[in-house]
C-alpha cells in the first residue's frame, strides 16, 4: 500500500535479533526505518538521558518526523532482593523505561499535530501475566 | 522484569492521554523467543521445556514479534490501543 508520505519508524534495539526483525518487517511494509541502538543509524546509549534526547532530535532533523516508535531495546539483569545492586537497577530502568518515556515525549507532539502516531513497546510475558490469565480463564 | 511491568503501565497511561490525538500505544509481550541472547542465557533443555508447555509448541522466532509489531503499526490496527498482545504460543494460559 502506498501512502502520500512514507511513515518514519524509529526502532530502538534494532541491532538485536527481535529489533532487527522488526526493522526488516517495517521496511518491507513501506516504512522509512531508523535504527536507534548502540550501533545503528542513530548510535545511542539508551541509558544516558542526554544521549537519548540528542538522538531523538537527530531523528527529527534527519527524517523530519517519527510516526511509529517501536521500543525493542532492553537491558537485562536479574537479582534477588538481598543482592540487588541499586546502580544496576537504575541502569535497567533507564534503558528499558526512561528512554521510552523520553522518546515518547520527543515524538508525541509531532504525532499529535499530524493526528497519527503508533507507539509499541516490546515487553515480556515471562513475569507479568496474571491479569491475562484471569481474563483467559473466565 | 519489573521494568517491563512499568512499560505496560506507561503504555496504558499514554494511550489514555493521547488517544484523542490519534496516537495508539500498545505492547507486544513475547514468550521465550529463540534469539542468540536467549539461547545463550539458559540451557537448551530448559529452553525446550518452556516450549513444550506452550499451547502451540512450536519454537518462537523474532519474526513472530515483528509480524505483530507490523500489524500494530498498520492501519489494520486502528481500533487497538492500551493492549498487550502476547506472542507466546499460548504459554500465558498454562
């Protein structure tokens, strides 16, 4: 399907297996894909607020817009409560959650102005599924 | 993966706040997907044990996630927001 303007999709974690597959699939679906990762079209450390802000601005400068934001990047660590290192916890929250918030804040105004936006977070069903279970079993 | 729960909450908040602007916010929750990182992170036997518990006991691949993301990004998903779609082969029911 062709559209008047090709949609721009930003994919964090695009250098990884899942993000890379997302990038390829969206490219095949006629999106201009911008990969935001440690390596990629826009190199960035997603755990660094200043770098995330600058990366978002670079996307807007280079591509003019972001219509679709896919957050597939994830830092990963597991620890029990007694051994939890707060610095590691904060790093995981920064990469997984805060970067998504910062990117949404950068791109939502343009999406709203154009009246179209899609934001998609790749999460995990490994630990959270209780509400779904309830729903599936009723 | 407490941070993933935070993302689901953030998606719902953004979906409510910016739905009127034409912005849809959704989540895709993959099951145990066969990526090099996931394979390296656990023994092959444990990986197979999870796969066997799925209602659809096929190996999950990155393309399963990508196809769902592409659907959510498409005009076909115009009525969807604030949802979590699990590409987990039905593990969520077990």
